[in-house]
C-alpha cells in the first residue's frame, strides 16, 4: 500500500510524540544512524512499457534518481512500485489517480485530458506544423512560462509537472490506399481526443480510440484506420491490420508529462527533490532523442513487415489543411468565453515555431 505524504508526516509525528513520552523505544525500534530512510513511491502509466515514454520512465528516470541518491550519500532510498499498462491507472485516468493519491506520480497524457487541461492541447489545435519534437516541447514549455494559466492546469489538480514530452509527427495508417484527401470520404478513422479536429472537412468520420484499442478495432472493422505516430504504430504492429501508411506530417504533438502529487512532493526531502528534478530534465532529453532515432527504424520495420509507405504531396497536404475549418480559432474563442487565455497560447506557440523557421501551410492565428 502506498503511504501518501500526509500519512508519512503523521507517522513521523507519532514517532516524535512517543519519544517525548519515553515510549519510542518500546513501540518503534530506533534505526541505526547510518541507515537510509526508505520512501515508498508508486509510479503509474496507462500505457505499457512497450511505449517509449513509459520505457524511458522505467529505465532512465527511476534508475537515475536511485543513482543520484546513492552517490549523494545514500541517506534516502526510494522503494518504487511501478504500475504500468493500466494496472493502477488506465489511459486517461492518470491525472485523477495522482490527484487522489492512488498513485504518487506517473506519466499523464494531457491529450486525454482535453476538458481539464485544454491549454496543454494547443498543439492538437494547430495541425500541419513541424515534425521537430524537440522544438514542440521547447515551445510549449516557453509559452507555459509566460502564461501562468498553463501551470494552473496542473496545480488545480494538486500536481507538479516535472518533464514534458512530445510525440513524433502524426501520419495516416489505413487498410485502404490514400492518394488524396478525397480517398477519406466516408471512411471511419480513429483519432484520439482533439485529434478528431484534423478530420473535419475531409469527409472522414472521426471515431474515438487509443493505442490500446487500434489494432483490434481496425482488425474487427470498428474503423478503417487511424491518425497516429510511427513509433507507436510500429510498437503496436498496426501495419499488420493497416498496411497502407501515408506520410501526412500533421506535426509532432505535445502529449503529456511526468507529474507528481503536490503533497507527496512537499513531503519529500530536498535531496530527493533535487534528484528527481535533475533526472526529469535527462528524461525529457533522453526520450526526445530516442523518439527521433526510432522514427526511421519504425518506418523500416513496418515496411519490412509488408506495409506500403507513400507520402502526401505538399500541395495535397496544404489542400488538407485548407479544407479544415479554423479549429484553432473556434477552440480559442470557446475558451476565451470562459476566461481561459487560449488566444495568447495559440499565438505564442505559432510565433515560437515561426521564429524557429517553420514554414506553416496555414497561419491559424492570422485569419
């Protein structure tokens, strides 16, 4: 059972009280002065370790924190309980699980929290941008520093984000060939959360889905394809049921972050906080580099597995972008009516991309 921050504080207070009464030694044995304090932490993710953001959490972040604590004098040790693949928190429920203390920390997919964390879904509202996932993460992070309402989307649910992560560019995976957007008319295509906006005006029918269900749902005919990213598609072996891959380059997307319960964080000793903060930065960099390295390998794996890979022409890509309603403007206007500064976030994000040299087929904030 995970001991939450308040419970750990209560335990220490009880120990101190017993000591004052002279009962501490009778009830709780005194540990040697050199013994490390053990801190239980449950870390969760809805997806299994086959997906890189979870794999990096397990194989880079956690060992890195352990090493830093050991090298720093071994005063503190973390007893990790790793619960992935929906064993504690299912996809889309990670934010709530961490808020309620069911989990201490984990990877929260903000793309599945469009209602609670709308501003963190800004990249999904401005499609056809860039495949540079480093730039996407950096730009979203920069905007969040200028717009405090973005950080409030975490603090409102009692959490502190430690490291953001973006996914490689989204493409089209179908069980039928696609040469133009005309081929999408009447087709059922799965799109997670706000990604459904990318299909408006194309004639396709957007259907809710996620990486855990794509394979079986395409195989059984629930839908005929999906918009997703290559590294996940290869891991899920989607090419076996959707062998037609059309490179659309809708853009890399900010998808979530490692988050920790704020009460748990407040209760952690400073050396543990320092270790986690340092390793969170390494996690972000390691994940991004590994994600980039996996992209080409993923396409090769799928091609070797029988997939047919084509690329949508620049003219057809622009045609797709122009066919969409201004989803960015509509989204921002709806949030602005609720007092949420979505326009500033959209403009800040697109200005950041343009300043970095990204050529946009459509300037969503200037229409």
